């Protein structure tokens, strides 16, 4: 299978987001925003994976655009 740098990086990013979320929860510091961070941060990789399985260019474009938007939300 061909290497996919974007998929690999988004997967590693998701693992980092999960670890950060667990640290925040373990310290009992915050709950509402950290859950949203978990959702948007892990959604990036999920949408990249969906884009890789796209059935058309437009399907790929739609999925990768969602991943990009989730990245913007996570950054915010």
C-alpha cells in the first residue's frame, strides 16, 4: 500500500489530541471545551480516511474540505 503522509500525520495528531484530553480530564480542569476539542481534533483523521475511500473527485474534495474545516475549528 502506498504511503499516505496526510493520513499518518492526522492519525498521530488524533493520538496527541486524545492524550491532551485525558490529561485535562484527569486534572479535573475543564469538560465542555475539551470534549469539543476531542471531537474536532479526531474528526480530521476520520475525514482524511473517508477522503481516501472516495468514489469520485468531488466526493474526495468534499471529505478533504471537511477535514480542513475541522482543523480550523481545532486550531480555534
